[in-house]
């Protein structure tokens, strides 16, 4: 199969909307001016992969707010908890284990203290 007459028909940059025409012209100038030969089965496989990869894609709103910065004059450890804390009762005690954290965190329900 021979491909020729390459054209950039549409470009879209979420943060550079005012420069899209400039970038489109730049990309068009960089596209090959001569024909390219490619195996038909390779082109069909690439198109099938492209169509399946784009199926059901949705745009997501990103929240890029900076994190809250904590300062401590005492020894401290930063724990990463995946979502809201989820605790499981440790049978026969007044203790609970934090499930969604890589570190072992035990909550003393009676005193409301973590260890």
C-alpha cells in the first residue's frame, strides 16, 4: 500500500488554543513530502488498535491544587492513605486496623489514639 499527500487536518492543544493554527502549519511543513510504502496488514492492525484504544475515552477534569503543607518540630511520619480511612475491628479488643494504608496503623478506639 502506498500513502501520499499527508495533511494535518486538525490539531488540538488544551492549553494552547490560540496557537493551534501556528502548530498545524508547523506540523504540516514537517510531514513527509514523498510517498511511503507500508504493508496493508500492518496499516489495518494499526487502525484497529487506534479505534479500540479511542473507544470510550472521556475527558477528565484535573484538580491541580497544591497540597497542604504541614510542619512539625517533633519527629513525624507521612502516611499515605488511599481515600478515606477504612478501619477493621481486631476481634476481642478495643483496637482497629487501618486497611487502606501500606503502613500498619492501629486505632485505640477507647482513647482515640493511633499507634
